[in-house]
């Protein structure tokens, strides 16, 4: 018996093999522009983390003051809180590609000045405060611009994966940078860490200049102030976005000061010195990198709202355990879940917000995200430093951990009421293929 030609499967119709797990996890890297961005950021952010650790140690070695540690943190990040709305409006009006080139160049020049002052032994605490504040002002434009720029590089289809990979770059550098800084500070001093950071910006600037990207410009005859107000109004009227941002702000205010107070733990409590500080910061980075890669392996937004609540509570528990530890390697161990939980909460929140926000509001909404994520941190750093001065660093961190747990409980109770609005927003942005979506438990996006 002969088989008809129609019954024989055609080679062209053969089922395509399923992509491997690594292909799914790294799918945003199929875009050339994102490849250039990714490579440059790996180098640049390693230098940024080196500078962060070296600067904290420099301040602490000069002053031996937990309050001044918090004050420098305040000076470096409060400009984000104050100026991010302007930066967000700019990201929605100007060419985001050119905006980021400008902010990265300015950051490089500030790092070079800090390196020169330190290596020439002219550095004073007021210099550190001034340069930290100027860098914060640059970041107020850089963060909303960079977050909004992701969709210009990869489109909506791979936006979620690009956000997760961007977080993985940040936290991969967070592992390597502090470890290198701990060694360099102990061997040759803080100034060389600042110099390496200045040089590292060349990589990301070159990558940006090599890109060929089309950034859509929104033509507006309205004043920037009207645009800024519109962004705040949309956030305030959108309950699901408002709830996510409030939880981020709470964690940044009461939970994140544990990183500002890390030199106190490294020196006075765990007796690890500059090398110990690098290991502790690196442990947090390892956990955060695993969190970012966990998100990168997902292909849809299903369950992310639940992840936000669970990881917020997990972060609170982890830093409470860290506050009670008096053994160096036990402290390193509990910082792994702390970093994992903190980064997964922030990255999931970022993903959900970018999934739901309309394109014409993206820069301004990401500016509010920056205010909550980065802008609340300086207020927390100042309050944390002041409280640590009175009741001690361990008690301060334990109080913050308890507040994070309470925030997670509040958000978890809100979650069922947020589903309908989130479903409507996700479908409206065309990221669910028009299929029914369940809020932050949305069906996976078809790739």
C-alpha cells in the first residue's frame, strides 16, 4: 500500500525544537543594541560598585562615624528624589539615546575628579559630599532615561527579559566590584578604585555610540510642569501601580539602610576590615544576581505579584537574622537570601510597572519608580545613620526588617483587589496578546 503525498509530513512543517533554557534566559541578547548595552554595562557597573564600596570605606576611615556614612548616602541619592520628575519628563521628550550618553559622560568626569583628589591627597569630607550630590543629580536623569531606553532597544516582546538581564548585570557587578574594591583598598588605597571606575565608563559610552536605535519622540506643546503633574496623577489614580511603588518606597526607606551601615558591621561587629566589607557586599550581590537570573528565566508575568509580597517578607526576615549574627561567615550566609529577595522584589515590581504603563508616560512613571527606589534610600540612610548612632546598627536593621514584613503583609492583602485593574492595563499595552490576563498572575506572554 502506498501512502499519499499529503500524508507524508513535509520537512518544512516539522515541529521546531523548543528553545533551551539558556536561550530563553538570554533571549533579549538577540538584539544587537542590547548586546552593546549589556557588554558596556558589565564593565562600567563593576567600576561603579568598586567606587561605592571604596567611598564608604574612605568616609568611615576618615570619620569613624555611622552618622556621616548615612549623611553621604543621603547626599548621593536625595537629588534623585528631588530631580527625577524632571529627568522623567526629559526622557519622554528628548532622544533617550543621547540623554544616556550625556549622563554617562558626566558620571565619568565626576569619578575622575574624585580619583584625582584622593590620589593627590587633597580629598576632604566636604569634597565627597559635593561630588556625591552631583552624581545624584546626574542619576536623576540617567535612571529614568535608562529604564525607558530598554524598550527602544528590544521592543515590547523582550522587555521583561531585558529588565531582568539589566538587573543581572547590576548584581553581577555587585559581586565582582566590592570584592576587587576590598582588595585594592587594602593594598593600594581608595583612589585607584575611583580611577578604575572613571576608565570603566569608556566601555559603556563606546557601546552607546555604536548603537543604531530609533527613539520615538513625543511632540508636546505643553510645559514640562504639566507633563510632570500628568505623570504623578496617573500613578496616583492607578491603584496597582501606586501599591507597587509604595512598597518599593517602604523597603528603600527602612530596609536598604543595612547597606549603608555595612562598614560598621564589617569593622566593629564582625571585625573583617575592608576585605570583610567587600565579601559582605559581594554576598548580597551573589544573592541578588541569582534573583535577577530567576526572573530572566520566566517567559511571562504570571505570579509576579505574589512574588513581590513573598520576597519582601523574605528580605525582612533575612536582614533581621543578619542583625543578630555575630559570626562573619554566618552573616555572609544570611546576606545571600537578603540580596536574592530584595532584588527579586524590585525587578518583579519594575517588570510589572513597565508592562502596565503606556508608552507616552513611560519616562515619567519610571521617574516615580526612581524616586521610590533610589530617592527614598537617602532619607532612609540619614534616618538609619541617626538611629544607629543612638541605639546601634543591629537594632536599627532589625527594626527595618520588621517594617518590611509588615509591608509585605499589607501588599498581600491588597493583591486580590488589584487583579481587575492590572488585567485591563496589561491587555491595553498589547503584552498579553489580547487574551484574558489575571493581574500580576497574568498568563505568560507568547514569545
